[in-house]
C-alpha cells in the first residue's frame, strides 16, 4: 500500500486536542530548521539502535502521513529547544493540521528503518493501520520493520521485543 492508497483508506483527522498543552506545539517547523519530507528531502539521516527498553530514544524521528506530504524530523531538533515543551511534537510536523497517521522511526541502516506508531496526536488506532503505514514506507524503497501493536492495551508498542520482522 503506497501513501496515496493509505490516505484513501484512512481519513485525515484532527490531532488529539487533549494532548496539546500549549500553542508552541502547533508551530510548524520551518524546512530551514530541519523539517524534511519522506523520501524526497531526507538529507539528515542519523542511524540508531532500535529502542529495546522504555524511554530509550536514540536518534528518534517523528513522522506523519499528511494530506499531501510525509513530513519527518529528528526529535532532538534544535528548533524544539526554542519551544515551551521543549521538544518537537507531531503537530510541529503539520502545524496542527489534519494528518492520516503518525509515529516514530529509527534508521538502522541507510535504507532500513524501524517504524512505530507512538503518537498521541495522530497515532494508528489498530494493528492493521500501523501495518499499512509500514507498507507505505516500504513502497518508497526502504526495508522496514514494525514495532508492532499491543492488542491488549490498544496502543502501538514503544519498545522492540525480539528481532525485527523485516518486510
């Protein structure tokens, strides 16, 4: 499933309003400050080990499947330090606009990434939605693996358990 098909299957939605703590979380990251678009402008790829314990961040990137593009930014972006929170949020990728889905990713090699759905604002609602988002990244020529989805909690996994299942 490519990004266009993903957008057709999963309607765009507003970010979860109860997760937004201040207006800075709605400020769009300027491209000059590090906002990139998947895969066309990925010029700052930092490799990372996958997170295997809670709160292990490494070089975590945030992603969102927007209505027209797929914005991506490294979570530790300097721009985030200027914000009240002081770290970027998924809504900084979209300026608070509608998005179809969002989460985190880790580049484990130049063309290989681990994708998670952890986003309080645009996160996938089901395992299938996360799997379809992962498939969309694969269509862009990357080897991908999913962090998975915990059906018991109804939330995407935040740590990698076991070995990644590459697609």
